[in-house]
C-alpha cells in the first residue's frame, strides 16, 4: 500500500500552501475559526496489500489527492477535492478504513475553506456536505465523543453561506438543508441575528480540541435571516428550501421558520415565492406546519394572486394544513370562494374544499347546520344553487362524515345531502376514482332520504308523459364502501381490540412460565389477523398486516426466551437460537422499513423490539460487543428523540436500559441484568395507526409454469420479462431483483423510469438478463424483489453486485421454469 507516512507529508504540504492562500471569511476576526486544527489530523493507516483478484484499497488514491489538494494551482486543488468526494461516495464510513477516510476528507476540506479561489471553496462545501451525510449514518459517533460534530459542521457551513461568491452561498444553503442531527439551540440561532445565550455555550471538546464557547453560536447567528435578504434570488431560493427541510428537527424551529417564510411571500421574484410555497407544502405534508392567525391575512392574499402557479400551490397547502380556530377555518373558506368567483375555471378548488372540510369535521358540521337553516328559510327558489358560494359550502358540508372526528357526533341535516345531488360531478371529482358516480348518487340519496325508482312518469311542460327509465344502481359493494364504511370500520377495530387484549393476556402467561399455552394463543391470534388483513384495505389493511408482523416477532421472542431459560450455556457454531435471532431481526426490519407513515407510538414499539433483540444477542454471546452496544446506544437516542415532544413516554424497559448504560457505558451491567430487564418488557400494541401504508410488490412472468417453461441455450445469457406492481414505493427507494439457481445468486437493479402510475401504485415491465445459464437440461430460477434499508447501521450485506446495505424482501419468491432448447 505504500509508506504509511506519505499521507502525513501530504498534510504538511497542504497546510503550508493553504495557509498562504487564506480567504478572509465573514466571521468576526476576534473569534478563531471553528475549523479543526491543521497540525493534528487522523491518518489513513496502512492496510495489508489486497489480494490480486480483489479491488485495491482507496488509501493510495486518497493520499495522492491529499497531496494534489495542497498544490499551488487552484484548478488542481478543486479537482482534488472533487476526487476525494468521488472516493468518499464509494466507501462505507461505518467501517474502520471508511471512517478514517471520511475524517481525513473532512479535515482536508476544512483547511481549504478560506482558499482564495471560488472553485475550490465551492468544492469544499460539496465535500463537507458529503462528509456530514457519512457522519450522520454512523451510529458510533456519539460513543466516540463526537456528539457535537454535526453542530460544528453546521457552523462551518453557516460561515460559508456568508461567502462573497454567489455560487458558494447557494451551495452552502443547499447543503445546510440536508444536515441531520443538529441540536435545537444551533437551529434556533440560525434564525435569529441576536446571539441566544444557552447552556450549550459552555464550550465543548471536538476531536480532542477545545471549542471556544463564543464559537458555538455566532457562526450561525441569523444565517437564514441573512439568506432570505440576499441580493441574488438564487440564494434566497436555496435558503427558503433549507428552512423548510430543517423544520422536521424541532417544532419550535418550525414555528419560527414559518415567520421568515411568510415574509418571503412579499418577495419580488416569482421563483422565490414558488419555492417558499413548496417549502411550506413540504412542512404541511409531514405535519410540521402549524398555521397561526397572524399569518392568515398574508396567506389568503395568495389565493387571489395574479400568478396561477402561486394560487395552485396555496390551494394545496390549505388542503393539508390544520386550522385550530373556527374563525380561521371560515376565513380560509371565504378566501377560496373569492378565488373561485374570480377564476371559475379553476375547478380543482372544489377538491381542496372537500379536503379542508374532511380535515376539520367539527367545523364542517357547524357550516352544514348554518347552511341547512339558510336553505330552509329560502322560499320561491331564492336560493340559487349555481352560485359558487352555495356550491362550495355544500361540498364542505358533505365532507364532514368522511372526517377523522369519529369520537364526536356530527349530525349533518339530510337537506344538505339532497341539495348536494346537483353537485354529483364535483363530489365525484373530489373523492377521486375510488368510488364511481353511481355509488355516490346512491349514498347522497340514502342520506338525503330520497328513494330510487325503477320507473316513474315525468310530466313535461308540453303536457306529455313519458316513461323515464332510471337505472337502479347496484348499491352492494359501493354502498358498503361509502354509507356503511364507518360501521364496517368499527367492527374491524372491535375485532382488533379483542385480539390485542388476548395478546396482552398471552404475554402475561409467558411471564408466569406458561409458555406453551402463550405460543398457542399467539399463533391463533395471528391467523385471525391474517383473515382481517385479507378482507381489509387502505390504512386498516396496512395496520392489520403490521399487527401480523408484530405478533410474529412476539412469537419469536417467546421461543427465544424459552431457549435462553432452558440452556444458559454458550455454545459455538450455528444453533437453533442463532436461527431464531436471525428470524427476529428480519421480522423487526420488515416492521421498520415495509410500512410508510409510522406514527411515534408505532415507531417506539418497533424500536423497543430492536432493543430486546440486541439484548438477546448479548445474552447469546455472553460478552460485550461494540457493534451491539453501538446499536443499543443509537436506538436509545432515537427513543429519546421520539419522546422529547411529550407525545409518548419511555417505558420502564427502555428507561432501565438507559440507566444501565449511564452507569456503565462498557455494558457489563446489561449482561448481568438481562433477565431482569426482560421481565420489564411489556406488550402493549398501540390502537392509533394514523395514515399507515404498507410497502409491497408483486412479480409476475406471463405464460410460465412447470408445464410451459421458457427456452434457453446452456451457458448463454437469457432475458426474462417481468410484470411488476409496486405499492407505496417512492423515488428514493432502491429495489433489486435477486435471482438464484442453487447456490448461484445474481442481483439486478430495478429502474423506475419506465413505470406508470403514482406513489400509491406503480405498474411496469422490465426485461432482466440472467447472465449465465447452467449447463443442465432444465432448471428453476427463484426470483424476488429486495428493498435496501439505506439508513441506520450499515451491515455490508452486499454481494453479487447487489445491495450494499441491509435489505428486506419485498415480494414473495417467484419460481421461473426453464428448459434447454435441445430438450423441446
């Protein structure tokens, strides 16, 4: 690999040349730069030479790029930084070599932050952002005393966001929006130009170096306030994007960021205003946007903006945001009605009105009661249903029964539904394609007390009578999905409630050593839930499937506990306990990654299962493992973050594990108290599932079976055409085909570019080549879809050109039959 001191000399060269090229930064010169010292930097230790048939280690390339970064030519320095970024993208920062490379790349970038060349500083920002992503994915970062490293990087990027170069500022703000694990104090300071005094200003130690207290705050002071006032609209746009993206880390930050974003609605540039609305839409979509009364006047003005794109964006935000007061709700309705009167061609407003009404069931019921009085008091046709105001209020009124306020009694007068029949097309458009117009008409007539007639005479003004045949609507399935949906939902939830109570009782039996009966009860409950899952859809179906997987994990835990109690000795080699532990980890991984929209309570339950699985791992090993301890520490940190807002509480089980860590970070206390800790674990599945969605996939090969196999030529590649359906898969998911013949395994990446549909359902086809067919008369190819679990702890399970991280199986395994052409 070369001389291990080579990198050190590269550091010295880089330090001497870069010190002569310092670019005066925007931070007050009274304070020293928060960058790490350039005299002490970690080296990439020399590794043993790689075998000839394996890829070379990247250390030599990193050393060369370090020396190049210390050169006298700015283009060479910038190219070296880009080269370091390319190397860093390929390495796994979770392993020893990868972690050292990430740290070295970061410190090389910090040295050149004040380079006098704009291209170099631009490359620096990009490399620092990539380093931050790698650091954020490492679970051992807190265990090594680097808890404030992400804050430090945020401060350094904040200083770059004040750079004299416009491109550097744009890149810096864009990178700030991608930061993870930043403390709330630093985030809040980035919004205020006035330095906030907090407990975190007492100073800290990073990489063995004392960080002066004043540097914790001034570097970030008001950086976003400056960003949204920048003279270049591209910088303001980037600042608005990052403001919205960082809102997920703190509710207090989100509230203050909203004030800045609302000020940007007065910006002269249309692109900035559109990006600001996009940031608000992002916050509203993920529940970070809480509209305040002081902002309503400004926001409602956007509904009548001259620009159609801005009006449309404001409509979408109103359809998602929560309005805490009735007066705010009425103001939003008035604003939409005014917009509808001025631009009657924008018929999508009716769908927004339906969404607003559905999200505020109690307020919609209030509107319905007043509208019913207005209809009743009108005489001689004085109430004109064609007026936009009346149509809008009718749409809002009939949306109330579809709201989530099921715990409140919402009495909607029948006269509302009978008058809404004239708006059948608009109601159908608001509900989407899931329910056809016949079913909606049946529902409105049913709620309005108007029966259907198979045949009835209709008198015309000409005195003639003709038989107008009105087709009787088949109300069976569709009416069950509309008018009777609430009753069916109640029955399903009651069944789930009964099953969950039985599960909690079974867990108590396990605690009293009646394990056999507990396993039988759990197995029976799981079968009942499978039946409910097959007969349910939407969030109910997803929740049923989630509970099935949850009960499967609990069943495995009971079996593991039984083995641990029967045999406390530690053996070598693969045992039944190893197999059960692997099955449990797969089950927990599925709960974590195969369901979108997990609320806080569901996520806490999954994380506690992960805690328990890691404790079992320690019990099996019989000694402390740094990997397992690192995972436990990361899970506890995540649990504390979820419980920080008070929406849920740490259980006694999680709290005791945290105490054991605080008392003894090495983990000896955990091993001695595993049995006691397990006794504290309680099975209490939450009943609140929110808008849960199951992520799943189905693979099909047309016209293939054991009796109708595909043809191939031995030893040559063959293409297989798959029809693929994907549910709730978004563009950031990474899917792989896994194809196996005996012990031979091949992976192929799934591209979404040719797929049609939306995130709820995508359909497409793809021809996947099997690179080498076996020298046999026939064979069976086993195929399934895998999904990468790209965040968290890297497990390096990649192989055969497949996933580089841990994964879950997303589809059932499909058998594809082949026969050699010579055998046909």
